[in-house]
C-alpha cells in the first residue's frame, strides 16, 4: 500500500477570509518604495498580498500578508510615462470622464498610483477586494501601524531600482 503525503490547503476562517490564529496567520511587512519603479515594485507587492510567496497558496482563499507601503510620493516611472501615462475616471454621466497624467496623479494622490498598479495585478473578484484591504499605502514615512511589529521584506523579494544599477561604479 502506497503512503502519500497529505497536502495542506489554507482554510477560510470566519468573515476575515484568512486564518486569525495558527501558523498561517498573516504577517505584516513594510516596503519603502522611494526610488523604485512602479510596475516592478507593484508586482512584488501584489504577490505578497495574494499569498503566492507562501507554500500554502490556495487560489480561492486569502492566504496573503499585510503590506505597508511608505514613501509612495517618491516612486519612479520609466521613460516618458510621467507625461504620457493617463489615469481615467468615469462618473457614469455624459462628459463625466476625468483624465489625469501620472505627473498630476503623483502630485495630487501618490498613493493611488501604487493602488491602481497592484489592483491591475490581482484577479478581479470579491476575494481581490478583501486582499486589497491588506494593502496600506502612505505618501510619507509616517504610518499608524507601528504596533504590528513590521518585518522587512525578504531579500529575495526585493528588487533593486534600475537607477541604483546605473549609478553603481564598477570595482577597479
């Protein structure tokens, strides 16, 4: 008789959509996005709040972690995206379309740039709505989540900015 290993599936526990107690309780991570490219850092953040970085990832259960993003006003957009990338909001009424460039959005609501980029990388479902509530974005370095014992992201999850790589001088 063959013995097979039992696999673990994350369980939905109550209205939170994630386990409150146990080994799979969500952790809190802090990410400093100053000087980071929006798309690259957003894909990493989306992976963390969805839970794809864990071995217990289950597509229909919220197994992700909380992510606190600081310095959202210092993100970088590559090439000419500052002036050519457009953010559109439609009220539903005739002539209710409002269009802003990335530069205007960065000056007005810098948190919204990262929120929309991460939302674009999630599944569009009610589960994604719960997962997006785990994303806390702040324009400056101050945030009210100091009591949650924030962890730095694992080194493997971090990506260096292309600007840091350009400014590196080769060793002689």
